[in-house]
């Protein structure tokens, strides 16, 4: 597990306990869990949007490759 042994995990847990106290750690873990859940949900929604947009662009005759940007006249 990331090259961290049980001794290192115990040391990290002890340092966290000393820094934040026993009451604050569950709140920190809840916040971390909700942050991870929100990130996964946003990534899932982004994938769904990308998948739903793909057939629309393919059916409109547009290629899926990236097109270079064209410069407008008079701007540089």
C-alpha cells in the first residue's frame, strides 16, 4: 500500500490524534469522504455529458479530431 508499512501508519495516526484531538478526527474524515463523493459525482456527470455530446457531433458531420483555431482578420 504505497510502500507505507504498519509502523508508519501507526505513527501518522498518532500524529493526527495529537494535532487534532479525538473529537475533530471524525469530522475531518466525514469532510474528506464528502469531498471525494462530490468529486466522483462531478467526474461522472462530466463523462455523461461528454458521451451524450459525442453522437451529436458525429451525426452533424463534424469530425472528432481537433481543429486548429483560425485567427480573425486584424487581431494578433
